[in-house]
C-alpha cells in the first residue's frame, strides 16, 4: 500500500505539464495568427471605431476566423479518423 501512495504525487507531478495545455483554451492558434482585429479594421487610423465600415470589417473578421477554426477542426477530426481506420500505418 505504501508504494501506491508514494507514486500518486509523482504521477500527478508528471501529468501536470500535460494538463496545463488544457488551460489554454481561450485563444486559438487561428485567432492569434490573424492579429489584432481592432488595429486591422481601423486601417492605421483612417476608419473610425463605430463607423459602418469598421463594424462591417469586424463582422467579416469574425466570419473569417470562424471559417478558419472550422477548417482546422475538420482537419484534426479527419486526421483522427484516418489514424483510427489505418492503425498499421506509421
């Protein structure tokens, strides 16, 4: 019994870095690659915040981000299905 209770903290310590990745769910790599929407839509100060052009730009950026995230999710799902269906391929 003593060896099991001694291994539990060690196992948790080893698993902690793997679980830390789950905490980074707020920003996706797609969102970070697109940059700052506010700066992009202001077009270096030529478009004012709240103007129709600015609002349309922000909506377009949201749609672009959602589409890119959907493509990334689909690729990941397809890869997982491929790996399940082809377990002998390395």
